[in-house]
C-alpha cells in the first residue's frame, strides 16, 4: 500500500469508525456469537492475492462485528470501563503511522521524551509528589510483575547476580489479599516467590480492605519462622468490589519491616484526578511503586498503563541489559526506558495520552468521572430502597455490587437465581453485566463508566435488572 492508497482507505476507515460509534447504542452489547462462529467465517487458507479495501471493510461488518462485545456501548457495565476516547484513538493511529520503536533513546528521542513529560503531567494531575518517575507499560499486570521482581532483588540483595532465589537461605514472602487482582499472585509465581510464600492477609469483612494489623502479625509470624518478608501489594479499588486498602497504614507496616510497597490503583487511579477522591490513596507517596491505567476509566485507548517508581536506578539495576549494538555516546545523559522493564522494543504509547489530554481536556475527563461517581451513588440508593435487593459492599467509586434475594430462598437457590437473571440481561443485548463471587456467593457487579453512559441509561438498566430478576 502506498501513501496515496493509504490516504483513500484511511478516510474510509475513519468514516467507518465514526459511523460505528454513532450507531453503537443500537447494537447488542454482548456479542451473540457462538464459539467458533467467527473463525468459521474466515477462510482456512491464507490469501494468495489481494482484495480491494471495500471488500475488507465489508468483511469487518460481516465477520468481525457479530463477534464484538462492545466495551464502548453506553449499556456496558461489565468487568470495568475500558474506554477508547476517539481523541486517543487518533494518537494511537499517529503512533502506528510513525512506525516508531523505542529501543533506545537514540532510536527515537521523541518517544522517550514525550513519554517522560506525559508521565510527569499525569503525576501532577493526580497529586503525586515530585519523588516519582514514571513510564508507560502495556498493562498493570506487567507493572505488578516488574514491581515484584524489583522487590525480590532488593530483598535478596541482587540474588540474581549469583545463585538466584534458589541459593537464598530463607524464602522471600509476598503479602496481599484475596481481593487483589489475579495478576498479583500470578506475578508472584512468575517472579519465583512460589505459592507457599504468598500470604493473603485478612480483610475487614465489611469493606473487603486489607487489615494492616493482620499484615503486621503475618510478617511477624514469617520472620519468627525464618522467612524473609519482601513486598506488600496494596490495592486501591479492588477488581470485584473496588475496596480501598488503607495505603498509609500498610506502607507504615511495610516500611518498618523493610518491605517494598507496591500500590495497584489500576482502576481507581482515574478517580485521583479529582482532589476530593485522593483520600482513597492517602499515604501513596510512602510507597515504592505504583500502577494505574489510563486505559480503563480515563479513556485512553488500550494499552496504556502508568508505572511509577521512586528509585529508577534500582529498576535499571534489575532490568538493564546493555548489548554493544544499543550503546551510544548519550548513555548516562538520557532515560533508557528499555532498562526499566521487560521488553526490548517499546511502542509510542505516550502519543495517545497526549492527544487525549490536549483534545478532550482534563476538565471534561474530570466532569465525566464525577458523573459516574454520582451515577453509582444513585444506583446504590435505588437498590437500597427496594425490597429484596441488597448492596453488598461500600461504593467508593463507580462499581455497585448487589444481589436480588427473594425471601425464603436458600443461598444455593439465590446463586442459581443470580446467574439466571444476569444471563437474561446479557442475552437480551440491552446491557452487559459481569457476575462475580463475593464471600462464597454469586453477586452482580454493575461497573459504571462507559464514556457515553448517562443517568437515563442507568435508569433503563435498573428497570431491566428488576424485571429480569423478578421474572425468574
Ligand atoms: C485492580 C486491578 N489491577 C490490575 C488489573 C489488571 O489490569 P491489566 O489488564 O492492565 O493488566 C485490573 C483489571 O481488572 C484491576 O482491576
């Protein structure tokens, strides 16, 4: 494809995307596709020739669209908001068009320096201290793994340079809670801590937040047993219920025991744009590393996960690799983000953040976040005021966890009832919700925050949920 052909096709594609976004509310939220249905619409053999762009666009409509569950739909309340603001989509397109690869600073000075500035803008926008330096990873899962590897090397005094974990006299221990995202225990396993050395610290059963006294007790017990506490992961806005671990108290316990403190605010970070929400991560400046995802609620198209660290020199000590073909005269004067994490080549992710901030403006993002916080309170109050509905966890952010509990039913019957009415809602295509387990029972999470979800959408959802539950 030459630039002129690209220009023509690109105009068509932009029109297609704009039309798609306009007609989104008329589409079913959850894909009606059965397993294998999309695959069957594609030829088994790779193409031998070429097709005109028009043909590909109609394949997008016929092959891909029926297999799409629409996160951008105003009635999307599943998982968590993963908004793709069109301003950031333009930034992503610019990044792809430039075809940049940030292997070293010299390989693309703009890639590194725009990223440094974006990370610093975002730091200021959420009120973090100047002690933090940031980078952009693909996901919070990567950030969690990097944090745990950095913590491992600090606790083991760079065991990787000798016999690794296998040569350590005492096992290193990771502390988190059962409410932490699954990427945290996964990162602990990948970083070599081992399942026996992951402690799920008790949570307060009414808030689902980590109990710092229980953390202190668990650390004491491990030390007495000859193990070495290495790292604690606190979550601000857990995945299931958006519970808020008390970062300040956790960091105090962690620091007094020489632990690395990692804060996972993947979802809640967006709320920290609002000064009135920052109590939720009070003490965050006492942590060693922090992750939050503009690619969730804030609306930067996936993938864009901010990772902040206090001591980048330590990260470089853990992750640096310096083959001869990347050395340059500027080494030592510039940031080499390659040495801050795992990949060698890095995308120009900062462009989509920059485009979104400049084109949409921070104030409009904040306004939207406030709208969603208020929407969640509205739904919580509506459910609390309705017989047989129960709100199961505090609602500090945009997620409401609830259950319809018809009188006289056993907990197994309520479980079956919950899964059945949620499926009825999802199958209708009019809204999408994800059920989850909480305290051993099924419940429904209503995760509000799609770009275009207004109060009228929430009112329609509440009506739909009630009629689906009452019809079962
Ligand atoms: C609290 C929390 N941490 C981490 C993640 C994982 O995010 P990512 O997909 O960026 O790895 C999620 C996603 O749901 C989350 O809610």
